[in-house]
């Protein structure tokens, strides 16, 4: 996999869910940005500083999960080159089912948080299952693909919402 020197572009399909893996190189740089979708970041390797538009900063290391709601200006600065799994969700997708919206709100309130090893492994498997579906599918419009991706995304949200944080920043 090529090392990223800048944020990767994420395009959501019509059903509003995508996963991306960003493996940062030593020259990774990111300008202040906001995205039109919600982001759930799972740090796999390295260390990053998540900086809000107000200058507030949080350090994220492996086993940390963080949220960035749609439209929120932010910057990621690597302290050590990072590998990040990103779950991108459209605001419409989150809002279409009350239970999903409730989970998202609870997650935003509780993150960033440090996950235990078991929870981190479970989430990593969920992200990778969606990545595999994205890469392996011959037809992204196949309704089976959409249902499987939604299933994995909902399981990720439920697992994060149910996690008893080891520590919060």
C-alpha cells in the first residue's frame, strides 16, 4: 500500500457508507478541512493529534477511536506516522433510523476513547469486512452489497456505543 502524504479522498456511494484505510508516510500533511459526512476514526498504528478549529487538541494512539461529525473543521497532525481506519457515514444514513442516530449521538459524547484489545480487534475486523466488500464486489448497486455493508457499519456503531471506555482523553 502506498504511503499517504495527504488525506485520502473518500466518496460515499448512494447508500451512504464507506471505509478507507490511510497509511501515513513521514511527510503526511493536512490542512484544516471539513467533510460532508460523519467520520469514525480507529487508530491502528502511530500517533496523531486531532485539532479542532478552536485549537483544542487530542492525542490519539493505537486502540483509540474518535468521531468527527459532518461539517466539523479539523486537522490531523502525525506525531508518529499513523495508520487510520475511517468509517464514513452520511448524515442522512445516520438520521434515517432512530436507533442509529441515538448510537451516533452517544458515541460522539463518549469519544475519543481508548478501547480494550478485544473491542479494538472486533472493530478492526468490522472495518476490514466493509473494505473487503468494497474491493470484492462486482456491482456496488447489488442490494446484497448494501445490506452487508449496512450490517457491518451498524455492528461497528453498536460495539463502540456499548464499549466501556478504558480511558477518555
